[in-house]
C-alpha cells in the first residue's frame, strides 16, 4: 500500500500498529509503542525515539532520514 507522508504520520500517531517496508533490499519498520515511544529499525540497526518528529528525521537508513527515503519506498505493509 502506498501512502502519503501525512497519511503515514496520522497512522503512526493513532498507535494502530507497526508498519514494515523494504529499503535498499533491507527489511525496515516503525512501531508506535506509545505517544512518546517509537521503535525504528533498518535491518539489524534499531533506535527508539521519544516523539513522532524524530521518526521522520533520525538518519538510521544508511545515514538518511525517513523523509529522505520516503519517495523510494514502493509500499508499506500495515
């Protein structure tokens, strides 16, 4: 499923469930644990951040932020 950045932000802020996707042949995901805790992973690399803005700006994907790679992601698994 392809989403806009705003749809993705809304989905994650509602704490519904995690999303997974592939980037550069690597499995990735974002898991909203609570309003102030989100797990982000890229293969074996993982980070926990304390707000939704950091989900989009932390450079975990080969040194790039989620906002930098968003247009390259073909689909998200919800």
